[in-house]
C-alpha cells in the first residue's frame, strides 16, 4: 500500500491567484472549459451501479476504499438481482430516499440474500493510511478536523485519531442499519436527498455516491409515515433493476467521466465557488464547505 | 426601537447539561414534549402567505424585519392577486424552485404590477440594531462571524460591520433579481429546496421562509433548461393562488405555532441535535450548523 498523502500543492496554486498580476478570477464554467483530458477519469464499470426506476436511471459510484466488505456484499446482491422489483420504501423530505425489501422484517416472506452475507462489520471509518490521496479544502470544517476529497468522494479526516470517512452530502449512498453497528449488510440503502446530513458521519457505513440521476430520487413523492416511510395508502416506488455497469452490454452503458479532485484544475474549481466572480454576485463568500463543492461529471468525449 | 440583544444565557444552561449530576441528555422529541405553551407563538396572519399549487398549500412566513420594503411590495402584489395563475418556472435540482410571470421579459404581455413598485432597494442586510433578538449558535460558522436565529428565522451577523441577514437554508424565500442589486421587486420569488445555499447570503434580498408544505415544492419535477427552467416541452407548474392569511376567512386559515428561538427550550433542542443521544447514534457530532437546526411548527392546540 502506498502511504497516505495530503495534497496541498494544488491549493497553494489556487491561493496565489489573489496576488498582484495574478490571472483574472475564473468562473466554474471557465475552469471546466480550460480543463485538460487528463483532469478527468472514466468511471470504473466494476464499481458503478445503474439503479433503474420508472422515471430514469440513477448512476452510483461505489467506494470500496471506504467500505470494502460492504461494497463486496452489495455487488454480490446486485449480481443475484436481489434488488430487482424491490421498492423505494421511504422518502423523507430534506433527508433521504431509502430502498430495500418491504418484507425485510418478516422471516417467512423476505427475499433471500443468496450468497451475500447477512452480517457485515461496521465500516464507519477507515484508517488514515492506504492507497488513497486526501485533498483538503482550504477552509475550516465544523464537523471534523478537516474536510476535503478522496478520489471522487467528499470526505473528512480526524488527524489525531488517524481516521477518514465519507461525508454525508447530496447523493451519498449509505447503508441502512438497526441500532447495532453491524446490522447493516447493504440490502437496505439510502441516498441523501438533502444537500448535507453531516450528523450521520461516522455513525453508518457509506458505500458510494450518486454521480448522475439524483433528480429521479430527489423529486419522488414524500412518504407520510414515520421517518418518511410510505404508508399503506401511498405507493412505494418499484425498483426495476440494479445492475453493475460491467455486467451491462457495452452499448447500454453510460460512458461518464468525473473531474479528478487531486488536480490544480479541481483546486481552481473550488476557488471559483469559494469566491464567485460572475457579474451576478456582489459579495463573494470567501468560504466553502465540502458539501457545497460540485463534483463535475460529463459524457466521455 | 429596543437595542439589539444577543441571547447567551440559554446556551449556558444547555452547556451545563454536561456537568456531573446534570440531567440525562434529551432527544428532540423529549425536548418538545416538555415544552411549555409560552415556548411557542402563533404565526402572524398579517405576515403569512398561502401559496396554493395542485399538490398542496405552502405556508410562508414573511420577514419584514429583514426586508421591510420588499415584504410590503409582495403584500401589495398578493392583495392584487398578482401571482394567481402565474407559474413555477424553474426547479433546479438541489438548489431552488422559482415562480413568477412567464412573460416578465415581454413588455407587451407581462402582467401589471398594479400599485406595487417596479423598483425596490436591495435589502441584502440590515443594521445590527433594532427590535430583534439574535440567538447565536454555540458553534463556529464558516460563512459568517456568527450564525444563529432572529425570531423564526435562521440568520447570521457580521459583528464588525454591524450587519445581520437571513441565511439561505432549506425553505428560505428569496427575491429573484437580475444583475443590478435593486432589480428584484418581489414579483419573482424562489424557495431554496437544498438544505443550504449559503453562498447566496448577502447577495440577494430574503423575504421569508416556508414553515409548512416544503415537500410540495421540493418534489416538483426538475426543469431541464438552463438553471433548471422548464423547457417548452416541459410543463410549468401553475400557481392557483397566493393569499395573505389575514385575507382568508377564519375557517380556511391554518393555525400554526412556531417554537420560539430565544428560549431555554430552543437551546435544549439545539443541544439535542448537536449531540444525539438516542440509541441509534454511536457518535454524537458535537457540532451543528444553522441550516441543520429544525425549526418546529405545530398546529395550535
């Protein structure tokens, strides 16, 4: 394993944009227009899920670097078509959309997990060492000692406890559990439909992030039972299928690229959002939090 | 005018809950169950709007203390039924839902503003003095020198510049404008459907906040034009009516109460969310940001 790396250089470059004779501040559009092909990388089809509901396809990037055992279990379930024809059971306004087996609590009726494990250890944090690079944001984070990005994921670290974890931002995919920390096995998943739910950080295993199609989840009718569960009189939203992109014929795959977060281009993007300089803005904020940084996705050129 | 007051006492009480022999930490449910009638106050029908769309009624509390001229102009328009049969024109995912006159840019077709003013000064901030009380949160805020609450509204202050403003949290009602600061008159309004959009703070006039019915806006189909405007092939969402609650017959009014923010009960609520102690949470956050604090509303008993 490579050593854990904190990338600071990129932010020093961005910071220098405020010196005399520095180039004009850029908008996000300008930063992206000036990006190089090497600033982007293709989504790995081995770690990409397509969640299909009637209104559209939700593309999820799995995060094995944060939750190796849980992600492996989810992939086993997906290959067994475990999720097909299950339901989105819960849509709680300004919080989460959650899916799984409506009969999960009924041993006689619930769907078999097949070869997937019923119990997976809690993977709430990972050691702050390993084969990933943490790119910190320049600003203070209230919820952790430092927030930033690891690969394609918003993340935070505790530099004293040497731990890292994915942060609960818009589109974060988490692993529903009961009160016991190891009671989530990936058979019940949620997507955060709020732009931030950071109080969940380090309390639950996070398995990935929606990179495209969030609107199909965020615009679902809200449930009116406790915690936003659909009541008997409401209609859960059927899941047509969940597939691993690598199991889908090439012609049916989406070819998406994500902007790398460990690049000067990404640092410039962060700066373009910390301080907005298009004509409309009168007062740049001089700050950004990890959940407010857009993570650009595009069709492969 | 009374002097500007910062309420600190309530938080000192909440803070003491961590001493030896202190009472057991409470959940939000327990805090609300123990609240007294005097912890709540009724919404003022003179500053409450009902925005009716097909899916339901959205209740908006206006904030004349933050935007007196804009709120007065909006009330003039509402009394003239200016908004009736106009449209929700724009729903941008994880950002805003915005409504107004689809013909606003066409002088020949646009609806008359009647007695309302076409131009209203920018009211992006107010002086940090006046007849309101600022209740600060105990935690650091990244976007301002201090965040907290003024009356029923999330707010922030700049203690050096002696300014206060409403923060862009879930449900904040802002006043659409063009590039000129005084180009918003209240005829085009937006609701924040993201849980936070703080970079807009101090860049636009904020007129109030949705206190009930946000789900009717947040679950609307997203628009696919620039900035989430509905395209020609999509269907804008008609506004059936906007009424001031005081103009609605008593029998058709909602009787809602809001939890006061300048009380020990509210301080206890904040603490119950900063550090969650129900069985499910394994690691209390020890932090909260202004947009993550729930502002409870109930039917009047």
